[in-house]
């Protein structure tokens, strides 16, 4: 991959990471509920989900999902169900901040946070179709595809790690300013509604003809 081509993709990757979506909602929700140090583990899961999507596209499975009505529907509705479930859980969360300095057995483990982030990005056929549409524009078929996919994966992971850190710390700072149960309940329900909205938005996404 030529350096000028990589620079163009690097700029595009920032736009991809900054665009609001289920990943950003998940990062902010984790920051709100668990503080930055623990909540950031969700971002590691989101990045693993991106790598999973790139692997699927690289192996050709992404094209199969994008063209198979059944495969597309299974992945899409599994993603919809998971996002709605996260929304309900967030809506019903107790009206008290669970910050890193107040850890107890009720907190989900770091492994669970990573898994949550991975599922959100891995079960997103919209992401698969997007990568199928965007990534080939930056590939040089005369050069090693493996090397180029590794560069693309590393670039997307870097920008996502930075952007989601911003989303997570922003929510964690908001969390530290909360004092009343009413404020915390309002934020929990706001994020819960955003998860459900993201799920409903994914439900409207259709496979390209």
C-alpha cells in the first residue's frame, strides 16, 4: 500500500470511528457505569470485533454474508436482539454510579466487557457490508493482500482505540459529576434508549441487491 493511499485511508478511518453508532454508545455506557479504567475494556472488545469483520472480509465470508439472504438475516437479527437486550439492561440499571473506586461483586468482569464489545461489532452485518464497500478501494491487487489487510486492520484499531477512549472518559467524567439518583437514572435510561434505537436502526438495514 502506497503511503499516499494509506494517508487517505487513515483519514477515512477517523471518520469511521468518530461516526456515532452502537460502538460509541457502548463505550460511553461502560464509562458511565464502570469508570474509565474498567469501562475501557469494552473498547478492546470493539476492536476485536473490527478485526473479526476484517478477517471475514479477507477470507471471503463477508461477501457470502452480504449476498446470502439467510446468513445476512441471522447475523442482523442476532445483532438487533443483542442491542435491544443491552438497552433493557441499561434502562433497568440501579440508580447509582459503579465507579472504579467502588468495585464490588455486582460489577461485570473485564472479560464480560470485552465480550460485550466484541459481540456488538462482530454481529453487525452493516459493518461487514461497509468494509466490503470501502476497503477494496484502498487495495492494490498487485501487492500482498495479507500485508495490506494487516495495515488496514492496525489503522482501524488505532483510531478506534483513541476515539473510544475519548467517548469512555467523557462518560466517566460525567459520571463523577452526578450526585442525585434522579440524574443517574435519567442517564441510564438515556443510554438504554440509545441502545434500543441502535438496534431498531440496524433492523432497518437491508442487504444490497
